[in-house]
């Protein structure tokens, strides 16, 4: 049988022949991940299962990134549980404090994920690693605990929606705009139980970081994974991070797709997802008069160095509107340091930004930028559910780093070419 | 047999609506339950009695992988959720935690907010005592039933690990 990327990767990790979508496949996992919100529950389930050791000390990764630096006593207690579990299990990869960053930016940077891997994480944006051609998907804490104990899990082989994107994108149109456009077209449930597979010349031209931004939001279309073939760029990215033995990986010619979608990247403006769902997507021009109180640049979607460079290019030598709080959170300590070296942080601070630590922070309404009732935020994050960033009466618009930076300057949502 | 009142909610009810992030500083089912649906409507929990059902539109449980969402529902006394459809991670989590999900498609239209229902899981039948409508549904898939019968995934893995050399 000709395999899609999803089927092909699953096949590598199971003894059963994968012959049809919908089939249940028990697969060995390459890596299991959890964070300071989900790992405490995973540890609880792990012990309740009667497990005493993880399947492989090098393949269970715990990152305390959501409410850290610990925002209150309760979150400090949770991180303590995670730390103690990591120690009890003798884990090689436990990250906290100055070693921690937003998990989905951190793991690729550390070379912990790569093409052909199966990664399960107790975090829905685990799908980010699809940008590196890993079958990576989010699960709950107890599923993660089972994978930590057994080194395997079950999957229903997903049917695949193939998305071909061609053409040269206009200035300021990046990975975020492409994926928002896809979500706008297929809806928040459009890829429910399914795999998304991306290809086409616009994808070939896109950076590995841009691909991770896109894969990150596969879940916002309900998808199980968002996969990109591993090409020379992928291999270069992985080997620069110390990985060895990775190889090219592409879907088979003649693989069967449930549905195909073709998008002309050249026709797109920067995209914005309006409240309160990520599929409420419009071109930036249609959101022009939306006044904002806050702009957030960061997260596992758009907190990488490339995103910070895009934002800095827009902000350079300018000042954020006096009514806007601009918050920049580089996603990992490595990105932070790089941004410092390149002088990007200075540009942000000169623009009036608060530059914060590598944390999820306000993305999930945790801390460091919570919205009051009636407030509006433009964010480079991935979810704009009602109340996601604070008050139930606040509103979040999702956009790429160029639009977020430009909007911070203007005080309202605006095309980055207009500032 | 399960019986209770129906509480109707809309489509795409996300995990931030079911249990907002600010309440994720505990793993305690009771505490989570006390704040169930705070992201949809503050004080929602006051209307719910143990054993009541949620009847939702499409894609119930979309968003994060937080297992705290099914736990919050269980903590609120909800044992069964009926919906047009469910989000994938939530679906898996719910059965792992012992929360029963029934995908009933357009059957939700025959249920009004506050209606009293009787649900026979084995027969695959919902009786709406308010209007007398009978709504059949596909029984829970066998693989999911197996996990439910073992009290969730914890019991399932425990039995597997018992057979392993230490
Ligand atoms: S940055 Fe936001 S979406 Fe990403 S892992 Fe953190 S909370 Fe989740």
C-alpha cells in the first residue's frame, strides 16, 4: 500500500501492517513529553498504574514552562511534584528555571525531535514537531503516563487531508498567515481525527521554523498531526542541533488522500483570526479599525528567533502607541540570548516593550499579561477562545509577528506595510 | 441506566470554557468540579445536580489536552456527555478517566434544556421523559468499553504491568 506521511511514520513504529485508515495501530514511541500543568496528573496516574520506572530515562521529557517562574504557591507546588518525579525517575531531560523555555520551541532546539519520530505529549501543541516530519500529537496526562510506563501507545490511523500551497507569498505573509488561512477554510473541526499533510513550492521555500509555526496550529483545525516532508532544510536544521542519522522522508507517490486543498500563497494578505475561534479568519485589511490594549509576541507558535527578527524589523526605531502594552516573550533561553546578541531586545525595549522570560505566560491566561474586561489583545499565540487570556469579556485577535508589531505601533490592527 | 436532567450548551465548547487555565493549579477532582464551566458561564455549576447530563453541539472539548476537563465534569457530578461530535484528545481523555461520551449527531435536537433523560448505555437508547422522544445511538466502541470496564486507562495499564517482570 502507498502511504501518506502519517501512515508511513506509524508503520515504522509498529509490527502490524498498516493497510487502512481507521485501523488501530500499537506503536513504539520515540519520546514522551509533559509540562508543569499536565505532568503532576501524569505522575499521579503513573504511580496509580503501579509503574515504578519509565521505559527509557532519556526519552521522557518534562518541561516546567506554563506557570513558571512559579506565579503563586499552588503552581510552585505543582512544579515541585514535577521536579520530584523527574528526580525519582532519574530523567535526563528535566527543564526548569533558566534551562526551561516553551516546550515546543525547546525540544526542537535541543535536538530531541526529528524526522520519522513518534512523539506523544501531554500538551495539545505537541503537533508542532510535525514541522520536522515527526508524527507528534497531544494526549492527556494518563495516556502520557501509560506511554511513559510502556514505551508505546495506540493510534487510530488517521485519514489525511493534503494541503498544497504554491506561489510566492507577499511581504509580511509567513507561516502563521498560511496556517490561519487553512484553518479559516476548513474550520476548527475541519481536520477532526485527521492528519494534515502540507506540501507545494511555497512550503519547500518556507523555513523549518515557519513549518513548525504551521504544524503547531494543526490542532486548531482539530487535527491529530500536521506533517511536512523532511527535506534538506529539515536535515540541516536537525544536524545543526546535534542530531545524527536523520534521513529524508516524503509521502509515497500515489498515497490516498481523503481530501485535497490547493492554496495560492501569492493571493494572500496577512491573516487575522478574530474572536472567539481560530477559524474566524479575515485578511488584516478587514480588521483595520480594531483598537488594541495589548500586543503579545511569543509562544510556541511565534516565539522563535525568526519571529522576533520579523517583529524587530517592523518596530525598529519606532515607539509603541502609548495606550498599548507590548509584551515580548522569547520562547526559550537560547532564543533570548540570540535576540540579545542581535540587538533585537534593545529594539523591543526602545519601542516600549516589556521583555519577559521564556514562559507560556499570558498565552493561556496564566500570568504576565492578563486582560481586564473589555480589553483587546493582538497576539502571535494560537488560541483566541473566550477568556483564554483573562476576563471572559476580553477579546484576542491572532496574527503573525509582523501584524502584532505593526498593530502595537498604530494602537489598532493594521497591515505591517502601513506603519 | 443513567437518569438526570439535560443541560444544553453550544458548539465548539473548548477546554478553556470547561475549566479555565487559572484553575489548573490542582489535580483534585472535587476542586476542579467546583469550577466546571466557569469559562462558559460563571456559576454554571450551581444549576447542576449529580447525575445530570451535558448535551452539546459539534466538537465538544476542543482545545487543550488538559485532562482536568473531563475531571472537572466528573467532579461536577456529570457522568455522561451527549454531543453531536467530540474533539479527538478530549474523547480519549474522557474514556481514560471513566467519563462516558455518546456521539448522537442530530439526536441532540430532540433534547431541550432541562429535559429529564434516561439513558441505557448497553441498549444504546436515550429516552426523553419530557417529550417522550426515543433517541437511539451507536453503542460505545468495543476498545473504549474495555477501558471503561477496567475503570479507565489506569486499571488497564496496571493489569498489563502486573504481568511484567519487575
Ligand atoms: S505557549 Fe501557549 S499554546 Fe504553547 S504550550 Fe504554552 S500555553 Fe500552550
